[in-house]
C-alpha cells in the first residue's frame, strides 16, 4: 500500500479524525504525507485519548489487527513501529490498559517490540 492508501484508510475507518488529518497534511505532502508521520501525530493520540476516557476501543484494536492481517508490509510496519511502539513507550498508559484489547497478531507484534525495546 502507498502512504496515501494507508492514510486514507485511517480516515475511512475513523472519519472523526478528518479535521486533524487535513490540518496535519495541509502543510506537508497532502494525502501522500508519510504514514508514520500521520499515524504518529494523529492516530496514536486518538488511541491514547479514547483509552483514557474509558471509551469502547474495539474498533481501534480491530483496525490495528487488520493491518497485520492485510499482509501488506508497509501497513504492518506503520502499526508496529509507529502505533504499537508509541503505546508501549507511552507514560500515560500501562500495558494493562492496552494488552487485553490486542488481537492475536497485534499481541505477537507487541511482544516482539517489548522484547526489543525494554
């Protein structure tokens, strides 16, 4: 997948992020802005906010798992290196805030990151 496809997939699944997305990419490369930047600056903070609010995060964690199930190396990499790594190293959230919500492939990626980073 291209950066554009990965970015627009986030907006398709989470239309409430449209305004933040437009603001983020307006001064960069538009829809072609690097997905690591977009997901790092928008999606990770959205996840953090939703968890801290106690919101239903099923759709979020299903989307993360979808990346790993897609077989697309770029999409997988964005979710692993940018999203899960941010959550793992986040000082506002604990592993118990996140790990129970992860699906099987996401848990595998989480455990690999944990082994490499901690």
